[in-house]
C-alpha cells in the first residue's frame, strides 16, 4: 500500500493532525488551547512541523491572533 510509510516520516503524526482539526473547530490556537500558554506553545510547534512536512503555510498571525490559512482549513477538513 502506498501510504504504509507516510507516518514514519518526520513531521507528520495523528496527534499533529488532531491539533490542526482542534484549532480549526475552535477558531484559533488560543481558543483550542483554552488560554493555556504551554498548550498554545505545543500547538504552534505541532502546526509548524506540519507546515514543514507539507511545505505549505497552515497558519498566519494577525496581531496576537493566530488562525489557519485556507490551506490549513483544507487540511483540517481532510484530516
């Protein structure tokens, strides 16, 4: 099967994809993390790892707010 090795590659995990979906459903990282700064940091790191894996920007920052890009929303929908 062509997907056998997909999750063995660095940067992609079900946990990272779940974090992306959670951010999408909550409407932002702070909301998904319930204002827990360490959780926010973890989610930001997970999204950055997904960005490196897929080589596409998944989030953007506007002031203090970090939200998903259209590509981030699309990947969250697929996940």
